[in-house]
C-alpha cells in the first residue's frame, strides 16, 4: 500500500514537472501582432487607373512655319504668355516680297493691255457698223463687210483673252500674298509658350505629321488642362460622366485633388502587347490650381462609384481569403467570417461578423499569425479620420 502511494506521488510529481516544463519552457511564446479597431466611417467603392495617367491640355498646338526659311524675328520665348494672333516668328521674306511686287506690276501691265485690246474691239465694232450701212447703199462690197466681221470677232476674242489674263494676274498676286503670309507664324489662341526650338539666323523647316522633325513652337492653353487616365476594360460599364474622382500627382505627394469625370471614351483602346484600356478624362474642381500643372506630369485617378457613410469598416488588407478576419480575443487569434459590403483598396464595409471596437489583426505577413495562435498586441493602429 505504501509502495503504491509512493509511485502515485512520483507519477503526480512527474506530471506536474512536465506541465511546468511545457508551461514555462516548451510552450511557444505569444505572437506579437498589430491590430486595428473596427470603427465607423466612410467607405467608397472605387476604380483606379490600370497604369499611370497623364496631365494634358485640350488646346495644345505644336507649330512650325508652312515653308522653310531663315528666322528673322522671334516674338515670344518659352514661358511667355501670348495672345491669339500675336506674331510668334517671322522668316526672311525678301524674295517673296519681290515676287509679290513683280506680280502686282504684272497686273498693271496686263490691265493696260486688256484695255488696249478692248478699245480695239470697240473700234472694230463701230467700223463694222458703218460699213454695213454703206453696204446697204451698195457703196461697200459684201466681201469687205465679211472681212470686217472677222476682224471684229478676233478683236473681241483678244479683249476676252486679256481680261482672263488680268484675272490670272490677280490670282498670281493672291498666291504671292499667301506665300508671303506663310513666313509669319501666329499664336492660334491665348496661351503660354511651352517650348521654342529655333533662334534668329537659323533655318527652320515644316514639321508635317509622321515626320520626326520637332515643331518650332509648342503653345498650351492653361485653361484647358485635364487628366487623362486609362482604366481596365472590365470597368467600362461602371464609369460614366459626372462621377466624382480624386487625383494624385507625383509633384504633390500626400495630397489628393477633387475632380469629376467629364468624358468616357466611346471605344476600348487595343494596343499590341498591352492590356485593353478605356480612357477617361477628369477635370479638377480647382481651376486655378489646374492652370499651374505641367502637361506630361504623371497622375493617378480614383473614380468614386458608390459611397456609404457612417458604417462599420476594417482595413481592406485585414481581410483573409473567404471574407474572414482574425480577431484578438483573450490572448488568442480567432477567425470570424464577415459579410462585406462596399470596399476599396483602403477600407471594407463589414455588415456582419464583428462589432465596433473589436481588435482586428492587420499584420498578416507572417506564417505564425494564424487562427488559434497565442498572441499579444504589440501595436494598435490609431483610428483613421473619416474623409
């Protein structure tokens, strides 16, 4: 009997020692986690551009003279404001001015010749009429009348020919003036000179489409600035003009600017070896600020499709596959299924499964952070402000 009691005591001691060993030596340490409290706030359903958008100008003119020539005058340089019709550049026009004067003198000579020919035609007409009267009195033979009719007809033809020559000379003057006008480049609208490639004394050439010759002038209307952004084609049916949008710009980190969708392209762009995208255009609400944006600047656009105010929400990156979250509960991590409503890249609306104030784990990037694990709160994210 005493032996049995001794063995029982030894066994209990071993069990107690094993428990203490597991409790203090072999039991895994609690996993430190970062949590965020379930809170109320705004959640929006949004779509964003599939690749970087661009600041553009609806009115932007890249211009060169219509003819080649040497630059004699520059009326505006990069960064300067210009008015519609203002002369930006003038080419040397000495030869064209001389050609215009020559054409104008040709008009003078041709008109004089035309008057002479038409006077001769009038004289031939009067001579014919006199001889017809004499022919009736048998003083002049019919052959002389026939000859005078032919001379009259030839004089009329010469008069008409010279009048046509006058019209041709006038047209040559118009052509010379048009060519002379091509030596002057004018601003097509009020704007700012973005770039100038050329200097006095240099020879510049036209810059036709599809030819790699840089334009001489690049003029931008700063009142026509907008954001162009490509969306994935799967979002084509969700976006429409009038929807609110937020724009972020690389030169202004940490800031976003309110805007609205003003155009959705009526077709999907299909470029070889690229995803198919749908272009949208966004105008910023702050027109004064948009005037200072530089075309070509990278921009990102977030279009707000729907919004829900004062709803329970959790950070979107706290959601596990299958719409579950890990909740810290009495030193352990408990998985809870949730019903998700609206969501975006930042927050997700939670309609069921958690309550306001529940600590939801957001540090899910480690394998040991899993359902059933012992844990301790290492960091708690502050509640985000409602936008």
